[in-house]
């Protein structure tokens, strides 16, 4: 497993959200490789909020997950992007609990959003990096405007009315 960090959240040429992961220096895989993992817009915003340490008026789902884990006297030891099957990434969340280690299957976007909130290490299987990693700069991503998207989300949260979501 290769330790990675979140470079950021971007948009690809088709305006799809992608989280960019890069190996940490000295982590075993050097040379400017980036792993793009396509994610949904809500997960992208959740990851952005976490890495920017932006305050939200109410907890987001991943904030709630972190609180539940902590209140159950557990902790997130690490998250791992373990495999890629037919274009779909898979991840695990590794917990330390009072009853012993516990591993939960998760979408990579959820695992990364949780890791960003708990400062847990993020790992990627070498086979996944080999198969899906791209040389840094090989793909066009729009990383500009991350601050603007976080600010836009903050405004949305400030102005949202719960009645807007009733059917």
C-alpha cells in the first residue's frame, strides 16, 4: 500500500468531479503520479469542506460519521483504496474499536471524506496506482475555484430552508 495525500478536488473536461490523490514523498511510488478518482458533487463538496476546514452550520453526513465513531470510543486508523474493478474503485475504512480492529467496505469518496475529518492516513494499493495512476499534468483538470465552490456551499447552507426539501 502506498500512502497518499489529497491534492485537491477538481473538475475534468466533462465537468465531472474528481478527487486527486498523490503519493507522499518517500512513500514508495515517486515520479509525479496522480490518481484521479471520480466522485459525486456532494462528496466533492464534503471533501472540500474537510480539507479547507470550513465551518458548516450543521454537521454533514461525514461529520456525523466521525462523531459516531469517536463517541463509540473507536478511531479511524486508516482508509485504503484497495482495488479497481471495471472502472469502479473500492475502499476500506479500518477502525480501532474497544472490541478490536474492524474493517468496513466503503466508497472511496466516503472513506476519503472521513479520513480528511479524522486526520487518518489514506493508502492506495500499488496495483490501483499502476492501473489508474496518470503522470502529473497528463490530464486536464480545473482546480481553480475550489475556494469559490466552498464559499458558494457556505452561502447555500446559510440560506437553505428545510421546507425547500419537502415533497
